[in-house]
C-alpha cells in the first residue's frame, strides 16, 4: 500500500531470499538453513544481496526497505554504501504491535506466491479461498509462520533488531506508529500522516 502511494518499489530482504530459495540457487540453499530456524542469515550474504538489488534502475527515486537492516552491522553497512552514492535513509518506520497480536497475525497469514500480497484468514480473507484477489496467484503459508518459529523470530528481533530503534531515533529518523489495532489501510494512513509530519 505504501509503495503504491509513494510510487517507489519495496525491497524486502526476506522476499529476495525466498525467491532465491524457489530458484534453488546457492544463495537460496544457504539462506534456507537459517530461515527455517527463524535465525538471521549471516551479514556477509545479506548485505551484498540487498546492496546489489538497490543498484537496479527501478530504485533510482528511492525504495521502501522491508526487513533490512536487521542489526547494527547491517545498518552501518547500508549507511556507508548509500553515503558513497550521495544517498541516505530518509525515515525509519517503527510499527508497534503487541507480541500476542504479532503471533495471531503471522499465524493466520497467507501470501500470494506470484505478487506477494498478504492476506489474513480472519482479518482480510481473499474473495476465493487460496486465490489472490489481485492476480489470481496461489496463496501459501510461510514455513516460518509456525508458532514456535514465530517465537524464535521475535526473540531474534528483541536481541538483534530492537537496538536499531535507538540507532535511528538518535539519527532523528525514527517515525513511530501504533499498528496493533485497525485495518492495514488504517495503519497505512497513520504511517503516511506521520511521514508528512
Ligand atoms: P522476513 O520475510 O523479513 O520475515 O524474513 C524471513 C527470514 O529471512 C528471516 O527470519 C531471516 O532468516 C531471513 N532474513 C530476512 N531479512 C534478513 C536480514 N536483513 N538479515 C538476516 N536475515 C534476514
């Protein structure tokens, strides 16, 4: 929704890994070992992959990074790489949602294999079960959206990613939005309002 409004592409590190996995590339096979356990893929693989993606012409006017950076080392590498190109991070959106609600949302999540549009079996079901409203693609549940893997991912978030909240707050770039209640479009509206401020 944000990408459509802001007219810039989404670059999601998790999507890049899942595409590599589907194509059975070496990168995909390596990443799978970590993804299925809910752990972070090593920085040397992740940073290079995302920076490579950001060289594509569709990101010339910017991009929404989703899932990257996930730790301070990745954030610093990103800052350095962007600085060399006279670019930088404008804003970092921190969507705050309680842990139990995250588990409920991920547990009921279905994603389109073709266009990545997410659905929720209760909050936002597709018109036809198992089929994407937008493109008719097949919907699937991620292997790491199982309760035990979700809990591991939350642990990893607290230990490795949460320090970035302060990192970007100190840089004056953090935008905090309550995401625990309301529909996806309501939260999107809140994000756009916060970005305008
Ligand atoms: P996501 O789609 O963002 O939830 O990511 C799914 C999985 O891909 C994560 O649990 C990690 O195993 C891996 N992954 C995605 N982004 C990163 C990243 N920036 N650094 C390390 N691992 C990542």
